[in-house]
C-alpha cells in the first residue's frame, strides 16, 4: 500500500487529511451499498409482476393469398364476370398471350397509352356488363392523366387481335387489329372506391347503382387537381383503410377529384 505524504504539512495535518478521505470513502461505499440493495429490491418486484402477469397469446397473422388476377387492374362486374386490365405494356402483352380466350372480349381506349382490358366471358355478356368493362378501360388509360372527362373505347374478339403482321412480330404492347370494332362512345372517366370484407375495391362508376346498397360507404373519383398520394391518403382516412401504398397501386396515373358517398 502506497501512502503519499505532503512534506509541506505537519504529520498531524497529513493524518487529519487521510482521516477525512477515509471518512468520505466509507460514506460513499455505504451509499453505493444502499443503492445496490434498492435496485435489487425493485428488480425483484418487477420480476414478480412479470411472473404473475397472464401471458398474452401470440397473434399469428397469415398473409392473405393473392389471386392471380390481383397483379393486374381488376374488378368483378355486376354479373360476377372478372375484368382484368394491364398496368403497363408488359402486362398488356401477358393478358393478350395468356388470359385472352375465344369467349372473352378485348377492350381498349381509343388513345395512345391505354390498358388492354379483358372481359372474361365477354362474348355472351350483356350490354350493361360490356359498358362496365369499357368504362374501366377508359379510366385505366392516358386519358385520365390528360385530365379528360371521357374517351371512346372499342371492343374486339379473340380472332381480331394478333401479334403477327405477316412480316414479323409487333413491338411490346402493340397489336394488329382487324375487322369491325364494337364502339362505346364518350365513356366517362369515373371510378368508385370502397372497402368490402376488409379489402379495397375499385370499380367503374357505371355499375354503382347495382351495388350501392351492398357497398355502403364509398368514394367517387374523377380526374382533377388532387395529387395521387394526397388522394390516396384522403381515401384511406375516409374508408378507414391504412395501406396507402396499396390504394395508390389501384388508382390510374394522374390527378384526382374526390366525392364522398354513403
């Protein structure tokens, strides 16, 4: 043990200094010991509370299996028929090559930059259901981004739509169309958004009258000045739907005007 002596002080003063240091050290040690005891007691109380607390059952949330058509724009017509539309040129290609069958109808807005929209079983569908598909095709076209109020849409059968020109294949998203087209003039750009069984749904406004009693609270959308991200937040808040990114994925490209409905 090393002891330092201050030779400028007397032996009595040095002794007094060491006595004071020892006294202070002892007091600190006692205080530290008391603090440790308090912490140990508090920890024991917390441990007892944790043991006595009933264990909460672990919530296991299973992700809902996504249907094959949900990667596209889609809705079920009032007849129950599935309508699917491409989100881009590659999806337009996929719809034509894989999901467009002889009994279906091909819809396309008469404007550059539009979704290929397929009405499953469309050949035998009613005029009303065909109009629903036509309006959906209109809304998922560049006409929405351009802020147009309406656009013409045409429908064709499987044997009228081809990728071959006889001189080679067409580019991605381009098709050779032959024969008479079935026209739907002045299709209004108007969509309805609602939540059913916890899932977000987007449908053409033309079918709302058939489903209004069933869907209840809903949002009507037309082209406007509201940014897509802001519109999605307003839709989410009104319909109590938290997944804003999912809402944005379901909407056309462009800006919006929102009308609330009950």
